[in-house]
């Protein structure tokens, strides 16, 4: 698909012409083959049929594809349903990889705290100690904010993810961006508030944290994830690279109702996207579930670092934020975790500490307005089964 630099007023028309950005033909049935990292005994789970019936019923209601990991009081259950690729009629397999977008932030925070545990840095360090002055001097609040301010979204640093940024990435076939190119979207931009004054979610915070990890370790963020998380936990279906070769992995097809008239393949929106510390990990639910279980059981970080990640403060409603984790309250109780949304992918990762229940739900579509409530109901119904 050739994306052309165009005037912003005609972007929608040009993109509409690109709705044929679907794959040119039928893809091989083994395109998305993945192997599970550990033995799956889901068929023996007492709620196996109940979980699967929920998936099957929502596929009939319009859910395109999903793969799920649940650790409840009866053990681990993994299941899937729907289509990994509609045109090629390939079913979702429980080992398939999905984009998890902002859930990547929990991985980034975990690596950062592992550096704290190893005495390499402190969350009280000013970020200007770890990023070049040529960057810090161009970002308002960057010379005053600490690593803790980035982790908690209290830096006040503007979010690079704006309409201007979206238009630029949509309209360039190969942008060849590096982190500094993305940061230019906040250069000279007014901070949201003075450092530490309040909370405001900003993807820029975790992009900067990824750069800090690279500078503190003298390795790429990919290698830092590998060394601190993927390899120790033997996560065979977890993938990250700052390059633009996501399409060469076993990532399944994602779908997005971009124009309001039906779902289309969304790979042309992300296939050359630069991955940063705020998003970019591709993983299957089993490996994502294992990561959360190991993290929350204290097997990846010191107790002090894990507790700091859970140093909650109110951000409105029933939500709280910590230092790399988010806090939720709903009808199922209190949970820690994160959610994520990318072009054609939706992800939920929640750990319920009081019940020791983990729920991972990965979807290969961005819910359109007519499917939004259905998607929320689906997520809620899966959790209902876990708490029965």
C-alpha cells in the first residue's frame, strides 16, 4: 500500500481509496503458527465449556477474534475463538500473537525497577541525567521531572500522540523515525502542568523511560526486555523490536472500522510503526498471563519495587494510578494491571490480588460504536465466569 504525503483536508478521501489495503490474496493457513510456552491442560478445567461458550456466543454477536488466559481458583484456562484472518478463513488459535499496545508500559516499568534493584539508577533521578540535553532542553518540564514522575504520569510533559502525529504517520509509507523524531511532536509544546502537581496520562513519559533504559544499560530496549523478562520467564511468544518488521512475525490480522462502514485490515496503519517504551510488544495471552502472574507474585522484582509500583493515588472515579500499574474497581472487585488499544487490537490485563485471579483478554479489532458495548459485555462475562 502506498501512503502518500497529502494535504490534511483530503486525508480521509485518500485513505478511503486505500480501503483495499487488505492482503492481496489468501495467506497460508500456517501464517500465524505459534507454540504454547508451557503445557496446556485447559480441556481438564472445570469451567472449560463455560468459558468457551461465552466466546462462541460473542463471536455470533460480532466479535472478530479473541484469545484468552484466565488463572482462577481451578487453575489455568486458555481459549480462543473467531478469525485470525477473515479473507483467508483462518481461525484464531490460543497460541496466536496480538499487539498489546499500552500494556507494554508495565513491561517497561518492570525493567526500570529491575535497574533500581540492581543499583543502576533511582526513580528519584532527574530524567535529564539519563537523556541528552539536546532532548531535555526542548521538552518543557524535562529538566525538572524525575523518573518517578514519568512512571506515575505526573511529569506534566505533553503527549506526543496528537492528531498531527497521527496524520504524519498515516501519510508516510516509510517514515524511518527514531525516538527523537517522535519527540519532536512535543518540542516547544507547553507542559500540561508543573511537575508533580497532578496526573495526566502521556505516552511521552514511557517513550522517555524506554530511552532511559537504553542509556542506563547500553543496550537496546529489545535486549533489555529479553534479558530481564522474556528469557528468564521463557516467554517464547513475546516479541519486541524498535524496527518495523512486525508484519514478519506471527502477529495475526487486526481489524479497524476506520471509515465507519465496516472493518478493514489495519496492518497498513502499524506495519512500519516505530516501537517505543510506551507500546510495541507482540505476545500471546499465555505468555502475557505468565508475565503478570510472575510479576504480581514477586518473582521479578524486589518487594520494595513491587510495592512502589502499587503506590496508588486517586485519579478520579474508581480508578487509581501507581508507578507503572493501574488500579481498577468494579463489580468483580479490585484489580491491578493495564489496558491497551492499537490500530486493530484491544487488550485487557487484570490481576485481582484478593482472589489471586488473572484475566488476560486479547482481541484483534478496535471496537466500532455499534460493537463497543458488546465488547465490554464480553470482557465482563468472561470475568463473571472466573469469579463463579
